[in-house]
C-alpha cells in the first residue's frame, strides 16, 4: 500500500524544484519537462537557470538564495500566483568533506543554512497555501532530498551528514502531521551521484550513479507514492543494514570499509 497518493501522469502538473541548476535537481527538472510537467526551477545561479529555460521551452526560472528568507518568500509568491504546485522538491545542497580534526564553524553553519534551514524557509513560505489546497481536495506533495549520509556518522561527513539526518527527521514529522490533511510528503536518500559536489571526493564512491539515473529513480518513487525513495538499492540497503548494528560493530565496519 502506498504511503502517498500515486502520480499516474506528469502532464500539466505544476512542479517547483529548488536547487535545480545542476546535478540531480537539474536532471529531474529536465525529465519532468519531457513528461509534460509545467516546471519551475530555482537556484542561485541565474545563468544556469537561463540555460535550462532556453533548452526547455515553457519552463520558468526563479533565481534565489535559499539562505535569504525574503528571496524565498518572493519566489514562492510568484509560484503561487500561477496556482498551488502539485510537487515541490527541495534539492538545494552544499557539501565539503570535513573531519573533526579540522573543525571549521563557518563551514558547519553554511551547511546548516543551505541544506536544512533553506528547507525551513521554503516550508514557511508554502505550507499555508499547500494546506489550504489540500483541505479543499487539491492534493500536493513536498519532497526533501536528504542522503544516505544522514543514516549514521561517517568520516569526512562532519558538516554534511548531520544536516541530512535533520532533513530526514523533518520529512518524517511532516508526513505524520500533513498526510492526514491530504498532502503527500517524501524523503529522497541518494547514494553517491556524479555531481559537481561529489567530484571533489578523494575516496572511492561505490555504486556511483549518473544524475539522469538518479532522476529516474526519484520520479519512479513519486509516481508509486513512496515515502522514502532510496537508490541505488545495492548500496542503500547495505547502509541501512549497517545502521542496525550495535555501535561497537558499526564503528568497526565503517572504519574497515572507508579506511578512515
């Protein structure tokens, strides 16, 4: 049984993706456009958004900085002026490998602002309209892109992992509160995806996926009404299994597999 309403077709559906200038966000926006959705893309890079619109006629670009609540509210007002979106996906993110031996408060706070607090700004701007539409039978869906890095502590994940764990917790609580109103809520847990963020990694990335493959997995999850969308399963299932181990075994397994 699906935890969210299924999405049988994307034709004519209004979709807003925040964090769509590159990587999974851009790939998902492109695929949704190809399937007939009315796509709005947002990110900081106006040039990247303009390039997307030029390649995808009929799409809309709204440049914004997710760390600026005024910009998020202004963009949300423009989106809502065209009607309440059927799907809102928060896929904005930043990543820098960081260990506690190199602790840097500015980096920690930047990750929190972009990866987590930005999602709160988006919810603050959209939730009232989404709830009103859902109560009127209009549905709607909120999807937060987290990561398997949020499943448990990992070396070099000091700044990134906690923000993704927070997003997962947020999505779970949103689901409990909003699903009874008719709103769909989902969380996306990708493994390693070949994006500008992961390109800087200096360690092996098992089961590395292309952004296009990740986008297809995301759409399949939304279409079948899943709450959790995780991929590639040959990697994410292992990560889930590790989290079930007692801490003594978990820490030993992480050190063995990562070499860190």
